[in-house]
DNA sequence: CGCCGAGTTGAACTGAATCAAGAAACGTGG
DNA sequence: CCACGTTTCTTGATTCAGTTCAACTCGGCG
C-alpha cells in the first residue's frame, strides 16, 4: 500500500529502514473523490501531500477565469508550498481530477522530522528545489516557446495524461484559449497524421 | 562603506552586533566595471553577492539571443542561485550595467555562518524565498498580463532605472522585441502624455 | 428523448514579429 | 573638439498566430 512512497523516496533520499518507518508513521491517509478539493483559495495549507494514486490539478482564479498552474500524478509531492511554508492563505485551489489517494504530512510533523535527521532535511530541500526548478523551467518556456511548442512539450512529458485531462485545462496550462488549442491540435495532426 | 549591508540586513534579520561583525568579516569586496561580468555561462557560481552600489543584469542566451531574467540595484543579493547551490555550471551571465561594488560571500563561508546561528539560516532562507517569490510572480505575470501591462509594472517598480537600462534589455525582460516595446511606449505616451 | 458540457469550426479583428530603412545618441580616435 | 562609425531607438509595411463571438456537432446522462 505504501509501496509508492517507499519506492519514490528511496530513489532520491537514502533513508534507513528506521527512518522510513518513522516517516510513514507520520503520514495520514486521505481519499479524494473526483472534483473534490484538498485545498481552496483562502484556506491555509497545513500539509504537504504525497500523491499515491490519482490525478491532481493546481489552479488559481483571476477575474473569474481559472488558470492551471500544474498537474500531478502518482509519485509526486503536492502542496501550495508558499501557503504551507508561511502559514498564509492559499492563492490556489488543489483539486482531484480523478479518484485519488493521498498521504498527508502535517507542518508540525514535518518540523519534527527535520529535527530527527539529515535525511529528512534533504527530503524537505528536494521538495522545495523541485518546485523551484519547475517554476524556473516554466518561466523559460513562457518566454522562449510558442503555445504550440508548449503544447508539444506537455504532450511529451504527460503522454499518459492527455485522455484524463480535459482540453480546456490543458489550454489554460499552455496559456491559450480552448479554441486556439483546438486549432493547434488540428495543425499538428495535419503535419504528423496519426 | 558597509552601511548598505548593515542597513539592509538589519531590517530583515535581527542580527546582533556580534553577528554583523562576523558576517562582515566573511565578505570580500569586489569592483566591477561597466559591461564586465561577475559570472558567465558555464562557470560555477562560488559566491552570493551583496550589491552595494551599481546595477546588475542577469541573462541567458538561447539560440544566439539574449534573454534578460532580472535587474538588480544596490541593496539586493545577487547570484545564480541554482549554480551556487548545486555547484553546477551556470546557465546565466551576471553582468554589470554600470560601475558596481559587490561584497562576495563564498559558499564555504556561508556554510560556516549557517553553523553559527539561526539568524544566518534565516538570511539564507530569505534569499531563497525572495528568489522563489520573484519567479512565482513572474510566472503569473507572463500568463495573465499583456506585454504592455508588464512594461507598465516594470516602470512602476523600477522607475529609477529606466534611464540606466537600454530599451532593448527591458524589451527582452518584458518578453517582446525592441520594435514592439518602442510602439508600446508610443501608445502609452499618447494616452498619458508626459 | 432532449439537454448540457466539451470540442470543433468559421469569420473578423488585433497585437506582436519580422524585415527594412532612417534618425538620434554615443564614444573613440585623430 | 570635431568626424566618423557604431549602437540604440523609431517608424513603416507586411505577415501571422491567437482572441473573440457565434454557430454547430458529438457523446453522455438525466
């Protein structure tokens, strides 16, 4: 049941068996139905969540419009990190796009783990760095790439998700209107049919 | 001479006099002439720098084109943080746009300071968080705002810099070609002359 | 069966990119 | 201190991709 957690963490952080047990004892399981929320705008994020199964989208709303900022599959850590770190109200919604199973790690428990060994600090740093790196790459892409290129990149990196995520959400992530993404698809299919 | 360092740090971190002395003893002064580099692509960043006087731009090159990722004035900390943290070759150039004076803090000295008190850890975290926040805001702006809006925001936040930074660099930061920024300026001046 | 949301398609419009040319500011050497 | 050449900025004409608004199709679900 916790195979994913174990597998994922072990590959990046050299936890001892003892540390693994310790970590797992601090996790709290949570099931989220499709279209239900882990966090809404204005609430304060009290957990980071390991996504064991399912699909999550992270988005914010500006002037009535939703803007997707990322999608997460099983094996990733999910949170509104700024809200979580600073105990401030979240700007984002975190929503399940499918039946999903999460393991929550509370702020307090995370602090406790930090005091219990370097490996946990490393985990915390890795989560933060991954986040930083993701934002960084996205910045580059928004400046350098056309929407079409961003869509193609998204396809490559998330081939397994395209059937699961509605086009309008992908459009918003890529930074265009749904109509435009529809045309982009058409263009691409003409060039590389099938 | 170190007034800026002192003033800036004291406002964000509650250093004791002793800690200030300790920090300052680890700083190494460096003068940079206009259009000279603190770091070039491919080199590994070995310092974070406190910008005491002058003007710095941070940019990367892709397919022969420069892309400005930020400008820094006196009072800020400057680094290619990813390169510095992971000891990996920098993707960025760090260039002085004017005669500038820096105080360098080496990686090793930074680690030493970390061991000498919470306040220094706080400093390190603040630097990282500022960076994170900057990237975050930029992401939002690239998705939500038009180039014109981004230019206006840039003007507001950097009113003192507009005469010092060539238009083409601002254009690249805003994400348009110089010709387009020139026209954006024209549009704006028609609406709000002078 | 009929409705509803998601996706596609069309037409008119808009803002930025590109290419090209000219004007203005800058600095470097004579 | 002037003259020349380079860089920076502006302006024009054209092209192109994305937006907007509107209509239509398709598939699922009550």
